[in-house]
C-alpha cells in the first residue's frame, strides 16, 4: 500500500545499542499561499518525468530494438498521460477495494479525497496496464512492447515514492534491534526497520539497474521478457519486504502471519513467470519458422 490511515502500536523489542533518530525532514517541500506541496507529491511528478525522459532515450536507440516495432518518441507524452491517470485512478480504487471497502462504502464521497487515505500499488499497477493497452491500441504498437518500456521506467517512480513514504514517516517497519533501526515519531518509541528505504532499494533501484542491463543485452527484441521480469521481480521483492514492514492490523493483516501485500503480490509472481516463458517460447517459435 502506498498510503493510508495507519496508527502505529508499540511492541516490545530488545533495544539496540545504536538507535537512529528520524531525520528532521519537513514533509512539505514548499508552500504557495494556502497551498502546500509535499515531497510525496513531488516524488510522483519526478518519477513520471524521469520515466518519460528515460523512455524517450530508449525508443531513440535503434540498436536496442533491431527489427522490433516500437513507439515514436513524440507519442510517449500520450503514454505518460495515460499512465498518470491509470496510476491515480487505479491506485485509489485499489485502496478502496483491496484494503478499505467497508469504510469507503459507508463514506463514498471520501473516495475522491486522494490526499486523505492514499493509494495502493497493485491498483495503480492495474491502472497503468489499462493505460498501456489503450496506448498500444491507439498507436498500433504491440502491447508487450509498451509494457516492456513501462517495466524499465516504473522502478524509477517506485524508488522515489518509497523515499517519499520515508519522508512522510509512514509505512514504517516492524520493531527490530538492528544497528540502523530508526524511531519513527508517527509510530511510537520502538526502534524499527526503515522498511521504506529497503523497498526503495529492492523494488526500485535494483530492478532499474538489472532491467536496464537486460535491455542493453537485447531484451526489447524479445517482447514480454522485460514485462515478465519486472512483474516477477516486484512480486518477489514485495513479498520479502512484507516481513519487515509493520502491517496495519485493521486493513493489512491476514491470518497465519500473512499480509494483504503478500496476497496481492503472489499472483504477480505467477504472471511474471508465465509471461517470461511465453516471451522466450515466442522467440524460439519465430526463429524456427
């Protein structure tokens, strides 16, 4: 979950030798009159713009594509727009239906208050896929070609948004005694994992580097490969990170130590494996014809 109403609770844990205080970072980047702009919002904007710039550079490199059809750089602004809408609408609806359906069923007008209650990644992921489908249909580009581009640039937004979560002092980790534990003022006095930074690295930075290398090695010439790898990578990383994040006991905690994040990410692992196999099979099939 990218954002939500989350009240922390104290937990007994052995106090580590060194506890890092939460850095004094104002979550508000700047204000214009009565309006405040938060670092969290800027993370989304910067992620979209950086992703658009990176995608533009990728589609301009004919060496990466070979004979595979790919978008023209001037059409990527449309893809950016569709993905922005898909992220916001899908992310918000994901928060409503995956996490807090009962609450929003009783307060339907609050669904529009995206600044109050946040958005869910898995809903935003589905929204982006819908935007990619519309873009592919409109510009007559293979769907997997479009999602391969998104698979490389999405980790940029994930990286920045998770840092935004950290600045907001939200989605903190479970109590721990590791030397780098941090006391989050919005939670309690227990030292906790800075799980937002773990996620920034494992869900954002690492796949960004790995998938960029895959692209340089010919990944775009195998439509669907990068899409499948990103989906698989994120699903596994998110499941692993759920062991460090403190779940909201009201909307995220499931029986037997499972969390909603795990439940929603498990299908991504299966889909990712399936798409990778399909991509490799399709390449072999075409080469044998």
